[in-house]
C-alpha cells in the first residue's frame, strides 16, 4: 500500500472516531474525492483493522463510526499543526481577542500535555521556527487567493533552512522571472500576502524583499542550505510598515476631530503609536512607519474627520506612489 493511501486511511479512521454520527459511503467519497467503489474499499479496510467499528442506520443511509479512545495510540500532532495553533493565538491577541486567545492557549496546553517527552523535544524547537516565520497584519476585507501547496513547500524550506527557486510574475513588467532566494517568513496583509526572502548569489544585497504570494507561480525546494540572518526579526520588520508593503519609514501624525476621537482612541493603528487627547477634544496619533498607500486606504474610511499633519506633503507623496511596484522593481 502506498504512503498516500495509508495516510488517507489513517485520516478516515480519525474522522470516523471524531464524528459521533459516523460517515456514510457518500461522505467518504466526497471527503477524499474518490469513486463510490473506492470509498467502499476504504471503509472495508477500516472495518478489518478496527473491528470495534460500529454500523448504524439512519433511515436508508448506513453510517460507520469508531468508538472514542480507540485511536489514542495512533493520533500524533505535527510541527505544522502545533505552530499553526500558536500562530493563530498570536493573531487573536493582535486583534484584541484576548478571551479567545486564552481559550486556545488552554487547548494548546492540553495537546502538548499528551505529547510524549521524546516527541515533544523534537517538535517544540521546530514549531518555534515556524511561528517566528509567520507575521500577521490582518484586517477584514478581500484578499488574493494563495496556493496552499506552495506555502507548505516554503514552510518546509524555512524549517530546514533550504534555499528555494521560484517563478515570479511581475505585473508591472508583465514578465515571469526565475529567482533563487532564502525564505525568511510570511506577512499576511490587508489585501496581499507576502513571502519575505533575500536573493542569493550576486543579487544578494542583504535587504529582504517582499514577494506577493499570489504572483509566485512555482516553487522548488533546493538542496542548498543557508544560514539565517541573526539580525533579522520578522516582527520588527513588520512594524516598519503601516500594512505589509515596505518603503523607508517616515514620521506620521494624524489629527482626529472631536466627533470621532473616542472611536479612534479604541484603535491600534501601529504597535508603537503615541496617542494624545487634546484639550479641544481632538485626538493626535503619532508613529513612524512606511506604507503610504495603505495608510491612504485606511484614512479614506475616516473621511473628513481626520487630518494628516505629518508628512506635510502627504497628498504629493500619494500622487507619486508607484501603484505597480513589487519585489522585482526594488
């Protein structure tokens, strides 16, 4: 039996135990995208391996489930699963959902408590690497689709410090380029998601670049490994920008009028912002960051109730912004 089929059967067994109502042949076929005959063979293999499997009839539909506890010695948690939960917790905290973050923290603790010491010693440091590679600057709104299989390959490369080769389409130049890069992490932004990476070889100037994930058309993990730059910190890198598009940071000062001051005071516009309540009831917000275009998108939502005090030449800066800039144009 191939590895893929074995993996699917284990997933099916887990589903049969986690679903108290059980799974029908149709459920199996739809979940694993197989024919009805293949779904029946998968069910038969599960019944042969787990004779505890129970068959129940709901009207004309037969369902099968495995009693709770049967698979306790077969269920393990991967590095990616643990790091994903930890990253989700960080995202909830960033979005001021601390109550839900606390609940998720309890779930993570329970999972870790059920991992053997030997397994945990391998998982914990690898999970930390993946968590550090994920950065969130998320707000509600439409986002571009990303290829999950490509992200999985890039995560694997980050975990093992492997270089990757990517085919990257530049919309500004209407061409597809081939790049060899060192992947450092991800930034999930308001409208676009990015791979943060450095070029290799002669192109490497020591500066991380933002590659739009949806513009990456192919990924290949290379055998060559690289040494991660110890001076690079994804969190600090993210805080240099208002959103996820990077440019040289500048001093920002916004003045919200008295009508919306209370509402604006509830927002964290930037992790290192300074807020001042003025005697006339207005609110001043100061911070230092790049990302003028994303700032302008956000300021638009406040309409006439906000004034840009700094930079003084704000409108000229926006008019000169290159909307089509991307990693290949830097």
